[in-house]
């Protein structure tokens, strides 16, 4: 859909932790940013873990989503394969969801931010560098973010099959 918020999840094939290195996470983020800019989509929030990532953004033209994802995954897949010396395919699939309203959007945003804790990477979100949480914290401040997490705490009960590791 055009001019619509999208929550996107993408997973590495067989959930292999091929994105362990900081350099590969940064490379992936760079390709995500380039693809979003190319198609004039807005990237609002993101988190990149060792075997998957989540994005929240806004479409310009929804029909470009598959092209955006193909661009991100073909280019990053090539470099990930080279860096990790894996013979398997890199990307498994992606899933997208359009939040229905502001509450739904904020629940997904909290889920995205909380993902490093959910998967045991850190106990404090400030300790995980591969997330837009830090820019949001700087922009909104701790107090507003705390209100957001408390006011939209349904993220704790949100089950995404594609992220249920």
C-alpha cells in the first residue's frame, strides 16, 4: 500500500547466525538505507541481530517492497557469503505487516526495540548497538520512552512465528 507504515522481518536461511560480526551488521544496515532511499521509502526504526532483522518504515509506493527486499538481500547476501565462506543460501524469507493504527505501530516498535533482550543478547537496551533505539532515546529521552514501553506493553505478548526462535 502507498504511504503506509510497514513492519518487516527478514530471516537468514536455517536461522544461521551469519550476521555475528559487527561489520556485517553495519554493511546490512547500509544496504537497507540505500534501498529505502532509492525507492523513497522512510526507514524509521531497525534492529539487526545475528540471524534476522526487523524494520519499521513508511512506504512511498507499496508495490516497491519486493524490489527493495530483493535489492537488500541480493547485494548483502553476496557479501555475507564471501565474509562467512558459507555455501548455503543467505536469506530465507521476509514478512511484512502494516500496523492498523498508532497503538499497533507502537506495540511493534516496542517489540523491535526489545528484540535484543528477548533473544538474550543483552539485559539493557543501551548495551545493544545495532538498533535505532539509541537515536530514539536521544530524540525522545528516557522518560518518554519509559512511558511508551509501559503504555504499549502488549509487545511482551506479541508472538511472531517468523521470530519465534
